[in-house]
C-alpha cells in the first residue's frame, strides 16, 4: 500500500470562513418582476474574498458588491448584458419588492415550489434551481446596491485587482519541479485516453516516457445513494462516486479535459483542479449547465497529489454534497513500484434528519454553516470500507 506524504485533505466545510466569504448571488427568478423595490446601500464592511487569501481594501459598498458579483455571479448572470445560464438582472430593483427578493434569497427552493412567480421562472429556466445561499442581510444589500447602481449606469467605483495565490497541493518539502521546469516540451505520439477509477481503486501508473497528450472525460452525475443503513442522500458526484474518479498522468503532459454535466442534473457545475496553473484551476473555463459539456486544456507543470472539487457557488454546498476527488501528477521519472495503491478520502455530510434517521435526507445549509456534521465518512458512506469492501 502506497502512503504518499501529501498534505491531508480533510473535506469538511473548511471553516466558517468558506461560507462567510463565499458570497454568492444566484437570482434566478428575478427577471419577471412587476413591483418596485427600494434597495438601500449598507454601510461599508471589510470582506475577505474567496481564493485571494487577502482582505479586500474597497470600502465603498458598490465596489464591494461589484467584487462579489464579478467573482461569483458572472458565470450565470449579467447586468444589462443579456441572459446567460440565469436571467439578466438589470433593473430588478424596479421589478420586484425588497420583501419578495429577501424571501427568494432566504428560500429559493421553497419559492420555486410554492410562489407563483417562482414557479413560472423556474420553469422558464428549465428547472435549474438556485440553492440556498446563506447570505447575511448586509451581504445581500451590498450586491443589490451594486446591481441597482449598475442598472442605472450610476456606478463610479474603482476596480481592484487581486493577485491570485497558487492552489495548494503537492508534497510538503518536496521540489515539485516548478512551473518552468515542468514544461517538458510538446506532446509526443498519439493522444492517450486517461483511465479513471472509482474509489478505493487507483489507475495503473502511466507507461509513457515522454510528454503526451492525455484526454480526460469526466461526467457530473447527481445521484441518490445510500449514506447509511436505510438512509439515502442525493449526492452531487464526479463520475458517480464519492470521492470522484481518480485522475492520473505525468508532469509535462498536456491534458485535454472534458467535463460533461448529465442531462438529469438539476444544477450547473464546474471543476477546480488544484494541479492546474491557471484561473481557478479550470473553474473559469468549465462552468457547465445540465445536459452540456465544456472543454479546456492545460499543461501539468507541477507533480504531486492534489485535490479537485466543484467551485460553483455556493462552493461549500457543492463540496459538502460530494463534489471532490484526487488528481495525481507523477514526476516524469515515475515512482518506485509498490504492491497496492488505494484511494481513500474523508468527507463531512450535513443532513436535515439526525444521525441514521431513515429515509431520503436533504442537505442542511444551517448545519453546514455551523460545521455541525451529521456524518463524517470515508469514501462517501458508512461501511464503504468494511466487510467485502475492506482494503
């Protein structure tokens, strides 16, 4: 059994900061509105922005709202640029009341089921449902204030450029080859279709000795599966398992990555591969609606064992529903042979019902915000590594 000295990958919600700073706007249902709304800007507050590791310096509420919107909302929405995955949000402050907007943000799933306008617009957007966001009133005010100002062309804020920090991963204390050293030249030979494996299995080591073009095909599936005896949960998965399919290739390879979102999915998804040197680890290039596919290409510049996960907002919810896995970039000379390799990842799950309460259990956002896990599991379910499934 190979035990690599990689950084521990404990897939909890990763502290309250993830939810407090993953500020999301997913106003799916706000395009067909009829009554006016007065959106008042809140007092300024200092915010930590996801992924930057540095506090925001803007103190103007419009600037803060713009930063949140640009980082988290532009994949689905625009303000005056037309519809995307979700509606154009221009003028929402003149179309729905503040009370209706607050209700929608607090319970978009319930509003989509029970509110007449919510039902109508959910149907218009083909059932793609916005999940609960967990925003505070102040955070909502910041974004609504920005949208209101941008809708009227009355937005005078200075943009701020955040330096991005590299994604974590690799082996502690090890030289990962560095980005420059990892470019070993163009691919040689015919493309290789990557073999992906479900946990606890690991793909065989790569056999090619020169940089290759490797094609990875990974499908997102939302599946209802057992999480415990008599208990089911709707997992969001990469490849149909939790953790997702194991991905393996070598440093210097050029990887053509295809992400497919199954037509039965209810949510859009993307993927952030911590082995990728680039915007969001590929997340910015892989936002994929149900029934659609996306493709991007990257060069594996640093060897190591890395996490990958969905980075669609709210990121914590997608991770907590099972959207994570491992990607292994071997050094170009390979690794010493071993007898067996295993794939085991711990994850936390947050259900409305108490521990082992029978039936289908939905996700509980409040428990996730409080980091009050109902289940802490290896490989996605109780008993996943016991009995006939033992390693």
